[in-house]
């Protein structure tokens, strides 16, 4: 009997140790997060800092907007980062499954237009983009280049133009924002449509290509001036193609997804957003040391 009891205790301890080792908390464990590809550089920076601070491993899976939403709906991921909020129909989809997504807004990004530097014109009007999307030829637009036919940039421009699909002529799509930038850098007359994050926080391998493209200033449908996609212009609300960024957590428990969302929305995460060139939801405060006396400096 005693041997049986000892074996039982040993088994319980073994199971408990194994459980503790693999237990996921808000600051510990492993999680895969599907990310809208247009804002991947910002999330890479956030994940790097988070993993250095905590005992956590975050695997970022970049996908188009449509693929990211499908991963959420089909429970292929419990956490996703989007460039828009869930619409009512999408939220009802989760309600039917008795899931209440926890949605955290954490930054403002923007859609940017880029063109080969050989072109002298660095201005573009949204009205001309809409006309081109609707099939009207525009002398300043040889072609529009998107990252992915199912991307958030395509969705945004289609909604803006009020069309269900992009025209077959004059519109091109690749697999990533990097490919768009490379294509525009090597082809005159083409205009790339990308996430601003790829300009504000480029990777080292993209720098040579970015040196060969110009970021265009944009005139909105109601505006009279052309505005460049800068952090300051987004903050002042003058750039017409700004958009909010959201992290959507459907894990249903206090896991690593919740911890990562809190981190991004917190002081450190918001500073990372600010440093990336995008606009944080809450601009971090700055501390100053005030001294009553000025130290004498010896000459």
C-alpha cells in the first residue's frame, strides 16, 4: 500500500511540474499572433522588446487582412492585429460562438503612395485615384501597385472609391509591401500603395530601394492642399488616409495575448509606436530633472 501511495504522489508531482513548465500566463508562454502584413515592422519591434522583458515567445504570422480575419473566425489564431475594427457582422459571428473579443486600439497608421524618383511630380489627389479605380485614364497614373488583392490597403481604397472590385487593367498586386516598394523603385510611372509603417521603420534590406522612391503628398476629397504622411500630420488629423490599429484577442482566458495587448497599450509599447514614426493612442510623457543650481563649469 505504501509503495502504491508513493508512486501516486510521484505521479502527481510529475504532472504538476510538467503543467507548471508549459503553463501560459499573461507574461509567460508561447503564442502565435496573425498580423496584417502592412504593419509588420511595428509589431516586430513590439514583440522583440516584449520577449526580452518576459519569459515569452511570440510568433508573428504576417497575412493579408482577409486571411487574418479568416484565421480569427476559424480559430486558427486567438490573437490578431488589424488596421480596422471589427464590423457589426463580424462581431455577431463571434457572439454566435459565445466569444466576446477583447479589442484594444493602440495606434494610428496611414496608407501612403510611393512613386519612382525619376518622376518630378510628388503630388497625388485621391479623386484621381478614385477615377482611375473606376476605369478613367489619368495622365499622372500609369498603374497602381498593391501588396495583395486581399490586403487592408485594397479594402480601404475599394471602400473609398465605392467599388466592389478593382479593375483588371492598370492594377497590379504582389505578396508583400516589400515587393511593392521594390517594383516601384525599378519601374517608372507606377504608384505603390503601402502601409506607412514600411516607410517610417524600414528594414536594412529595404533602404536601397526606398532611396529610389518618393513618398507622395496627398490631397483629400474635401481638402485643398497636399499633405504628406508624417507623424505630425496624422496627429493633427490633416492627412486624409490615416487609420486606427487594433489588437483583437479571442483567446477567452488571461493568456499571453492579453499580456501583449496590455504591453502595446502601455507606456513602453506606446513609446515604441512613437519611435516607429506612427502615432500612439496615448503620447508618453517626458520626465525632466529640474535643478535649483547650475553647476560651475571649469574652463
